[in-house]
C-alpha cells in the first residue's frame, strides 16, 4: 500500500475511513480541534496545518520512522472491515487497499502541506498525540467520541 497522492484539502481537515462507512465525516468540537483529530470506529478526521490547498499524502505500512518536519503527530486505532480505505477532504478523495483488520494509524502533518499516513497491524492500538502546534493533552483527556456529520 506504499505510495503517494495529492489531495485537495478544504476546511482544514481530512478524513480517513473504511470504504464501508456510510457517514465518514464527523462533527468537530473545540476539544477535537485542540487535540487534532476526531475518532469513530472506522472513521477518523485529522486537522491539517493549513485551511486549504493541495497536500502531498504519503502512504506507508509498518514504518517506525517519525518525520522531523511533522508539526502534528497523532496515533489512533483504525479498524478496516472492507479492506478498502478512503482518504478524503470535502471536495476530493482517493481509495487505497489494505488488509481487513485492526491497525495503529499514525498521522503526521507538516507546515509545508505534507501528510504521512502509516498503518501498522496491531491487536491493541492506542490513542496518542505525540507532537502538536498546541499544548499536548494527556492521553486520558482526549475526546474519543464524535458524531457523524449528516
């Protein structure tokens, strides 16, 4: 699943979701914006470092490296039931294939419009904000509930 794509971002966010998810975008609360992500099983929203524009999205699998240029670095659980994942903004999207299963999804976003999405198969994935342009919340303070945007 290695590769890269250009995604036209709008509204300062991207969504990563299992292709079988019927309502992939989530409503953002202030706490979501602060922590940098929204989360529902099978659908994750990530804040970008710019409100809009083209972002170069690099896809990796099982990478342990951390990009030094990432301003926001977030780890979340991700469950793919269909084996197909969509990376989307409000006006653009592309699909990638991964094996169905449980993953640790790492999101890194830099100020120069670069995003890295790394999937590592994992039985017990965790939530963690490792790096941010805002004060980093404790793992126990993360808001892990989001409602679908209809």
